[in-house]
C-alpha cells in the first residue's frame, strides 16, 4: 500500500522546474535598482518584462549613470523544448541560455557554458523584490536587487 501511495504522490506532484514559458510569468513587471548614493558610484538598472498571451515572455533592460544610458539589452524567454533565455546585449547576436533543472517557485536559472561572461543568469522573486545574479559558475558573481516600480508611460509597451 505504501508503494502505491508513493507512486501516486509522484504522479500528481508538480514538476520542480518550469515546463513552459507560462510558468515564468512571475517575472513580469517593471523593476529598478536603488539609485546610487553618489552620482559617480554606479548606475541605476531598469528591467521590464511583459508576458503576452503567447508562448514567449519579452523583456528589455538598460542602465543609466552620469546622466546618460550606459548600456541596454533585449531579452526574451521562449520555449524551445524547455524554456530558454535569449539575450541580445546592445542589439548584438542572440546569446542562448538553457533552463537549468533546479527551477522552483519564483526562482529560475539559465546557463550557457560556451559564453565568456556571464555563463549563468539567475532570477529570484520575493514579493516586490527581484534578484538577478550573473556569474561564471559562482565565480565573478554580480547580484542586482530590483524593486517593483509602477511602469511609467515611457516604459510601457
């Protein structure tokens, strides 16, 4: 009997990783890092994710400091068997990151070991905070802490 219950639990248990793009809709919204304390100490990062009723999530980000845009990127998460993050920094050729199996509620990791940096991109959401961590397998890690902002008209699609 225990064996039957065990297999029934496995059969009806939710998967531990995203099955399709709709499982990652928790990313949607407008997100921004806290402004630096001093104008020359760094940049403010803004990320926007939209999740239309389609098998794709679209995003873009930019960072500004010293009164000007210092960088930007177009992104999308699409299904190619399993969800895949596609990043195009400064409009360059697409860099594809495959979903890692360890995705759980409001936490997802993508990896591309053939890319120079970053090889891994992770997102984690806790309430109105979004954490993005980029690294090369834990080495040279950079973490960004975003807070949800109301999407100004200039950021809306």
